[in-house]
C-alpha cells in the first residue's frame, strides 16, 4: 500500500473512531436515563410499601432488594446509620449530581419519621428524579443525531491536522 493510501485509510479510521465515540457517549446518556427511571420507580415502590404495609424499613428494604439503590441500602442496614447508607448508595448511582443529592437527602428522613412524612419525602425526590429524566430525554432528542456526527467531524478534523 502506498503512503497516500495509508494516509487515506488512517483518515477514514479516525472519522469512524470519532463516530463510534459519539455513539458511545449517546449510549451512556441513554443508560443514565434508564437509571433515572428505574430509581424513580423504585422510590415509588418503597413509598407504596411504607404506606400500605406499615412494615419496618429494614423489612421493606429486604423485600425490595432487587431495586436499584435499595439493594445497596438494604445490604448495610443496621451496620451503620441510615443516613450514611443512603449517602453512599446515592453517591454510587450513575446519575446527574442533582439526582444524587436528592437521593442522599432521603437518609435524613427514612426510618426516622412517620410513614406519611417518609412518603412525602419519597414523592418529592421521585418528582426530582422524573424532572431530571425529562431533561435527559430532551437532551437525548436533540443530540441523537448530533453526537455521532460531531464525533465523525472531530475525527475528520484530526485526520486533516495529522495528515
């Protein structure tokens, strides 16, 4: 293969790599959106359990262990304060910082107040997560075509600069 052919091949590979990186960024945003929806649904189930069964929080968390976030909280329940567990579980979530802060705030209420007060806080945080999900959906709508294109354009610019 000639030098010109190798340069052309290298340029094409850079454009493709850029497009793939754009698609990867898009996939990560979709995964974050799915996680926000799953967390909101989990908080809804926790709220329902608190109000309907009136069972103690450790028992409810154990039943809902399959839910995201709740599995982390249930695993360490009783070993350390609830607030510490919730903060750590919230920090481990791959969601925007505002959503993590809202989730962490639940630690100050869960297991310490009446079921009604806990349910209010769960509803508040769930609404905050749903708002974050709506923002993420809007961003995804506008960037679905942009990310791969921008990645390919960046790869093309890099190819021009290098060759």
